[in-house]
């Protein structure tokens, strides 16, 4: 029986240690092809490159693994992989990450890691974005192996419902031992931005965005709770944004 | 009674005729403040600028209207507007657009127009993204006034459920007269990408992304059907991506 075909991307770029860990683990359970950004693409959300050109070139950074770096966004990488690199070969699993930093709660919207996974799901492929809740470039990924392998293997074995990609967040290494895995909902939390206003050497103003993460969600069934209590969180994410609960408000209260 | 405060952004940039139309219309019903990208940001999805600086400068392009151009994404514009321009003043409505081109179905994920609206909703403000289903830079917006004013006025009067932004798409001018407005769900359609591979003057490969929109959705309650039948579509969009219907699959079929 041939090995499953696993497509890997990320948003921290092809040289990050998070994607290296993912390549190492996925190679144990499948044939791996990597198409990842040639530099950092954090915060790119579900951006695609429509008004500019794209570059794609082979890299031997992972030894014998078929790997490419791409000038585009994570979503671009998945599209280019499927159509140019794999030429329509059936992909069995898309995995993205492992992100250096958490993508819990509202951060899923801004996450390039998850946009690669969601792009996989749009094309009908089981897809998972993995994130480690540690923003350091030198983050310790040594505790993730068992869980990443188990979750990816379950996706290969049991599939995922149509229109769903998984958002998996893993507590940082320095916490106590991981207690297990929780299927969770997206917490109702958000970033409250501030801007650090500075003057450039020419006397003109510029800004750095900084933010404070504020969690107003008191529930124990969400991803923030899971991570805070040292569980791995798995949020099934959908790309159908329709808010069906809003139909009655619009139909009853609005006069159109 | 003071006029409601309406914040306007878009993704085609501050010089587009779509935002000019929106400024003209919103000025009839509120005090308008514009913070919009200084150039095209189409396809930016929910990107934010985290690894680079942001510029923000006043522009008199709309005469007496308080307006700024920003080097960032549409989501950046809303964040900067609320925190730096309006310094925490309560915004009554965020409107984005009018986009030159449709944002129906799956395009909502890639849409900078909608990311500005969703950013408004995240901050608890009623928010609407308007798109005209005509990609031309010289698109004719002369037929939209009545509908844009009505929809924005209803949002100011009746509000929106928490966590919801509206995705409004308007048929192009060249179609027959608009039949009315449909509250719709996001159609189950997607882009099938192709890549146009070329060689640059130095002999190196590059790609242009091109795509064909494929609609597999046979329903008559979705945004694609509405536009195809010359109705304005309004899809209530949520930023909680949790796919609750996937919980049973994960809890019953997966062994974690």
C-alpha cells in the first residue's frame, strides 16, 4: 500500500524550526511534499496574491524531501502546491505549522498558519493547522511528537467533515506535563490594540501595532481555557461564515 | 441630536470611485471619518501588519471630510482609526467598500473589504461591507444609492446581533433593474485556480494566479443565486469559525 501524500506549509517560512519538526514527524507516516513561504508571513490572514507575480523554487533544506519555497502567502503556497507542484495528484492531508505562537480564539482570523489549512479544506482535503503557544524563534518543540502524530494519523484514518479544518494549539514546553486533548470552541476573546507612535530619522510619524489579548469568555469548553489548563485544544473551523442565528433578526427587525 | 459617527474604509484604496460613492452617501446620514489604504489591498483577507511599521496621513481628497490614507491593510485601517484617529470615540457604524468586484460565496475569505467590516464587528460595532459585482475601475455605481442608504440606515436604527457583519453584494449596473434584497447564506462555491507560468527577462520562472469560479450550489437561498437573479444579497457573516457540527464526528469517530 502506498504511503499517504501529506502536503506541508506554514507561515513562519521554510527555515523555521516549527516546520522542520512537522516535516520530521509527517515523514514517519506519509510521503511529504513541502511548499512554504520563503520568509515570514505571520498575520497574513487569508491573503492571496492577485495583483503581483509569484516565485516558486526548489530547496534542499530538508535533505531528500521534495520541498519548495514560495514568494507568496500560505494560501498561495497551497494553491501552487496542488496545481503546479503536484499537478493534481490527490493530497491525503494538508498540515500547516508548527506555528511559533498561539492561534487560539480570534487569532485564527489573522493566522497565516490556519489560512493554509483552511485552503486545504476548501479544496476538499482533510487539513490541520498546528501551533505551539510559544512565540520564540527558538521555541522547544520536543514535547509535541506524540500528539502531532496522533492527531495527524486520526485525520488520515477517519477524515474530517466537509468544510472543516482543525485548529490545534499546544501548550508550551515550560508548562507542566500536557494533560490531554480537548475538542473546543473558539473562545470569545480579542486583541485590544495600541499603537506605539514614533518619529523616523526624517521627522515623519510612523506606528508599530501592539496589542493586549483580553479574554472575556468564562466558559470551560473553549480553546483559551484548554490551553490555560494545559490541554491541547482542537477547534474544528469552518469557512462558511454564514451566521444563521442572525437571519431572524434581519427578517423580523429590519425593513428592507 | 448629534449625527451618528460612521467610519469608512475599503480595500481598493482611498482614490477608488467606490469609496467616493460611499463617502457621498454616508455623509447624508452621519458624520463621516475615512481611514483607507493608500493603495490597492485586494485579496488581503484578514491580514494585519505585525512585522512592519504603519504610516497614516491626512488627505483632503474628500474636501471637508476628515480622511486619512494608511500604508496598512483594511483591518489595520480600522484598528488605527479607532485608536489613533478617533481616540476611543464611539463609532456607530463601520462601512467598507464599495468594492470594485463581487465578494460573494468563498470570496468573502479573501476579501479585504469584508475584513474591514469584520474588524468593526470584532470591536462590537455594527458593520457592513458593500461590493458591486463589477470589477472595472470605472464601474458605474449610479444605481446603488437607494439600497446602500437603506441598508446602512437600518443598521444604524436596528443594530446587528453580536459577532455579525453584513456582506452586501450588488448586481452590476448593466443588468436589468434590481428586483430587491435577499437575506442569503454564503454559497458553496469556490475558485479553481490555474497558474500562468512565464519567464522573466532574466530567464527565471514566475507565475500569475488566475482562477475560474465554480458554483456547485444548487440552492436558491444563497448569495450567488441572489446575484444571478438580480437581487442584492445580504449575508450575515460571523467571525466565530467554530464548526459545531463537527464535534460529534470528532468525539465519536476519533480516538485521541
